[in-house]
């Protein structure tokens, strides 16, 4: 990478990780802390308050992405971070579960993922794009693992309101990073044509990736309805779950760097991509088989390590592929659709995962997750990759 590419990658990875912090940092403690609010005795309302963040993210990703194509990336990112900070402030001052739900919706309205990813794509060459996206994927995985470690400690110290206040302060710090550290996006040529949302929705290669990111994040959030219970059943107190999560995440980064980048350079990205999907399906089968027993911590840790290896590969390669196949004048819109499906996956995963755990138990939950990954594998199987048979030349959907 050039110095400019490194600066863009690091600063935008920080912004992206900050956006995910709003979801991940409250994930391990929200259900317990929300019971202290009026209305918090209803699990369905608690689940709605947790998941509505992903819903508003999903609804607004496309408008934010389209706006970034027309108004510029950085103004849209700053506006989204300010909305995120406002929602955090509202959550910090909420005194009812309804107020907390509204605040979470406002937090999610800061839908900057498409603009951030499009800006990174604008500022990196195709040959280093996957590496740049991998830094963002690694930041997400690291934030997820650190959130599981820090959330109980910060909540015990600050309370849920203080946790939201801290998140809001970090969002304002993110605004400063955007204004003074992130390089300006290169302008599009004056004669560049403007595309439409319909053009993006008719492009079959993008639709495959959109379907995939929905399934990936739905499964990610669904499985965490049951995984903590399995760890407790294996004898690990909830305050010590980070002792399994953190090593699994950190080790998976090493596997990703040693597998994804070399094999991509040799033209094997499709095989790695499909293999990662299959690995997550197998992990779900493994969890389903042990859910009714008392598995060892080593077995659960091994399954989580397999999940994070595959998850990080997909988190790095999917947005890279989306940004490379989308024409520059459609990049923000295309990534808006992509991130909409990602956010909706988080929302559906939280809502449906809780319902499945209650209705069919953890074994049934993991079985559904495995079937979802198999469905994605079938959809992704005909894909091509840039530089080989030409993903961008794959025909439009009819």
C-alpha cells in the first residue's frame, strides 16, 4: 500500500469499527440491563430495543449511499456520526424501555457503512482492495471480541447510561478523525454519468453478495442467542467468556492473513470464499450436535475459532468484491444496498434467533443457521471473481 492508502485504511477502519461498537458493546449486557427499565420484563420488547438499531441502519443505508455519490463521501459520514452521537445521548438519558428503543433507532439512523466503504474503495487500488477491506473486517472482529471483554466491566463501572454516553463521545471523536485525518475523496470526472438504484438491483453479481451478507450477519447474531448459554453450561462464568472469544478471534486473524491474501494472488479467491461459507455451515452443525450435551470448553473454543476464521475471510472479501465490480458512479449506491442487507441481517438475526431459541431450542436454532449457510452456498456457487473469468461481465438478472 502507498502511504495515502495506509492512512485511508487505518482511519476509515477506525470509523467503521466505531459504528459497529454501537451494536457490539451493548450486546453482552443489554438484555440484563434493560430489565431495570419500565417495560423491561417483556423479552420481545427487549429484543426489539436491541435489534431496531439494525432495522434503521438497513432502511437508511441506500439513501446515505446514494447521497454519498452525489454530495460527497465525507459530508455524509460526518452527518451519520452526528446522528449516531445524538442517539447515544438519547439512550444515555432514557428512563423507559420505549425511550431506549427510540434512542437505539436514532443511533442506527447514522447509516454510514456504505459511504465509508465507498470512500475506502475510491482511495485504494484494486490490487490492495481486499487487504484494505480485511483491515476493516479485522477491526470489526477485534471490536466484537473486545466488546465481550469490556462491556461487563464498563457497565459495572458506568451503568448502561454511562456506556451509551461513552459511545456518543467516541462518535464525536470520529467526526474529528473524518475531518482532519481521512484524505479527501478524489472527485468523479465532470462528465461521469449517474446511475440509478434500479441499475444496481438488476446486477446479478451484486445480488449474490447482497444475499450472502444478509445470511452471514443473520447467522452471526442468531448464534449468539445460544452460544453464551453453552459456555455457561461448560462451566465458564459469563464474566470470563472473553477468555474463549478473544484467543479465537486473534488466532483467526493469523489464519486469514496466511490463507486469504496468498490464495487471492494465485487466483483462488472463489475457492476460499466458498470454503469459508461451507466452514460456517459445518460449525453450525457442530454446535447443533453438542447443544443438547455438556461440551468441553476446548470443543466450544475450537468451533468458535472455525467460525471466526471463516467470518473474517468473508468480511474481508465480500465488500472488496462489491466495490470492485460496481462502477465508480454507482459505488455508493451499490454499497448502500449491500450494507442495507447487512443491517437487515443483524435485525432479523436478533429477532428470529430469539424466537427460534424459545420455540425449537438451541439445537433447532443451529440447524436453521446451518441450512441458511447451505442456501447461501448454493446461491454463491456460480460466482466468478475479478481478474479470472470476470465477475463484472456476469450477465444482469433478467
